[in-house]
C-alpha cells in the first residue's frame, strides 16, 4: 500500500489479523527483509512492514532523514490503519527509529525489540566512518552498497549465505544515492536514547550478535545491564534474521505473545 506523506509516498504492507506488530528494517534494507518471518508472525497478529524513507518503494524527503522524521512516517502509517497500540521490532536503523517513535508516542508501545541495534548514539569513530562512506558513495554507490552488505555478516558466515547475500545486495541497490546519504546523515546526528529503555513501562528486548562487526557485544551487554533490558545473544554477526533465522523467530514469538 502507498501512503502520501508530506508530498512523498511511503510504502507499507499488512499481513494477518490481531495485535499489531510493526517491523522496521535496517539501513540499505526494506520490507522484504522480513519475508522469512512474516508467515509465522502474522498467524495471530496484524504485521505491518514499512519501507522507511529512501528505501525500497518509499521516496526520499530532503537530504537528512532524521530518526524523528522516520518515526513520523511510522506514526502516519499507524494513523492510516487506525492502530492505537503496537509492538515494534527494529533491525539496526529500524531500532533507532523505533526508539524515536517510542520517545514521542510511549502510550502507543506495548513491546520494543532492538535487533542488532542500540539506544546509544554514534561514537566519534562511527560518525567518521559514515562521513567517509558518504564521500565514497557519491563516486561509486553500487560498490559501496555491495561491500557494505557483505561486511555486516560474521565473516565465517559469508560463504554459508551466498544466495541470501545476493538477494540482500539486489534489494539494497534499490536505495538511491539520496536515500543512502540522507539515512547516514540522520544516523550520525541521532541522540542517545538510553532513557527510553531505562524508563520504559513496556516490555523490551535486545537481540545481540556475538560477532557483530557494527555493534560490539560488550557494549550491548553494558547497555542491557544499564537499562535493565532483557537480552539474547546469537552466535553470528549483524544480520541475525539471516544468520540465526530459526532462533530469532522463536525468540520473537516468545517475546511478542
């Protein structure tokens, strides 16, 4: 479905009936990343999968997609569907968006799962990496996207998931240069939202990749302890929904029931 939003279009899909679960993909991903999970999740729930601004079939809106702007699109979709409360599952960037949504709309959130994500802000090192990546993307976007996808996996897993990685690269290439740059700039300036987890009245879960090349496992464990958040560790990298599909599905079904 297409939702007009501030002169642009936001794409989203709905599956099943029941309590609402909103799935928010990561950077360079889109709603297709959830294809192996939706069948089970939608048996007893209404699952909403949204293409975030500049990704998949959704348009860009300006040159910086802040987490707050992304969260506004989520709120607009829920308003269109007349959904008052929902559970949120966000992968990486999607987790940052889920936190921004929860900050603005705490009364609408029943559960929040951060998958390979964090409520911490970017470190200075990570900000520098994003700045360099944006410069490189302006000269060779295709190579940057393809390299980025492979680097998100625990390297010993890359050869195990060649077909899945090829699919992810194909979908990632739907991201325009503007979408790439705008999301990176938005992530770079996002605020620390530890307090959202610390003060939450809703259920919360942190899914951690033991070999995550993006978010250090020890940092995630410190975050979980500091914010009193339940956590699960998988023996993979940043792409738990590929590297640990069955374990992830079991964890989500338990968390969301």
